[in-house]
């Protein structure tokens, strides 16, 4: 798939099979595994994860981007951003993301989420609002939502697999 988004020194592109090692390295982080629904703990799980992301693109309902940053030894995976739930039945697709431990605290997530949000509004003119959901104790995600212009809307009751209530933030198309 030949699609690439730019956000400052970041490049966002669909995940590829050769991203397996970088994906596994990112998921070694216990903090990342805590906040994700489907942790990747083995090469087989990583290959399944990558296969699902590629199938999701083909199905047109979920779009995951590997977020890369230039380094001296070449591009390095620093995050994942995803747009999910792009269906006529859903009033607002959801934006999700995770940041690799080595890239946290450097503004990667806000830049990547903003680039994804712009792409979503451009690519899907019927989308007028995006949701960003996170568990209430994920303070960093609250900050990312605010930095990206998402406005807090409500507290959502806990639902599996998350044991605590959540926040819903929204971003309206400009």
C-alpha cells in the first residue's frame, strides 16, 4: 500500500510484514501492554497482529499506521496510530494510538494523532467527528487528547477488557 503521511520528522505508513521485529520490541514494554487490548508477546502473535492490520485496511474499516522517526541508523518505529470503526452505522470513528517506551515524552503521540485525524477528515468526508477513548487512570492519554484539540465529553462506564471507567474526548471536523 503506497500511502504515507508526514508529521514533522515523523512518517506514518501502513504496517508491513518486515515491521515484525520492531513491533515485538515495542511490546516488550509492560506499560504498553497494560494499555492495549491485544498484547503481542511472541513472533506468532506479532505475525497475526500484522496480518490483521493488513486485512483491516483491505476491509476498509480500520486503518493502522506504523509511525517512524528518522535516526542515524535509519527509520525507527516510535508509535502506532489507528482509525477504527469507519462505518455508516457509527456516528464517529475512534482514534487510538500507542507510543514505544523509547519515544515517550517527546511529543510523538500528539503529532501522530493530529496527522491521522487530518487524514481521516480528508479521506472520509462523511466523518464529521472523531472519538478518542481511554481509561480514566491513563493521564498521559488525557494530555494527548487535549494537545490534539479533542474535547472531553463524558465518563464512560467500565467495559471489558478495561476494568475502570473511561473518558471520551471528541474532535470535530474543521
